C-alpha cells in the first residue's frame, strides 16, 4: 500500500504520511503495527465480529444435559451449562447440532375423536348454506341484479 511504502522511504513522519493521504494518524499507526505483528497489511476480515460465546465445551455439555433430561427449556439449559448468551443463540446452536429441545406435554396425547359424519367433498354438497346470505359479519350483502 502506498501509505506504508511512503513511510518506509524514511523521508516522512507518520503524521506527514497521514496528512498527505488524508487518513487519520491512527490509521497509519494501525497499518504499521499490523505489518509488524503479522507481516501483512491486507484486511483481516476473519477477525471481525464478536467471538462465539458457546464453545465446544458448552456444546458437549448441552448434548449431555439433553440426553439426561430432554424436556429442558432454553432458559434451563442456559443455566445448567452456565453460559452467558441469549436464548436465540442457544436455539441456533441446538439447531446446528441437530438436537431438539421442544418441551413435551406430560399428559398422554388425547384420543382421536371423529368430529364429522363422513368424508367431505371438494365443494358444496348441494345442501342449503348454514348461514343466510349476507348474515355473516365477514360478508357484505351485494345488491341483487334485476
């Protein structure tokens, strides 16, 4: 980069280089420090963003806890693992791990009861409608054609 090359010539101070290229003095200092530390001044995109709070240790502990007690809520799981993160973060980690955390009702499932006399067709069966035309609150009465 030209900023570092100009500084390397030795004829300009960091302040002069910053003024010449219209960047902050901090920018020049950061570029020089990055080159000194890693030998390159290319952008380090892989170092951006927050660091993950849920580590491999937490993931294995979650798997273990859910194997023992599969009906833990996200909040209970967060407390059991002792990790400081949001509930959606735990949700996404569990989904990534392929684990389910859905609470199950403790009562047995209700028996299926038939609610209609028979199988309905795809349309009207020719019987009169159960509501009068225009009596439903969702329908507007249309004027009749004459």
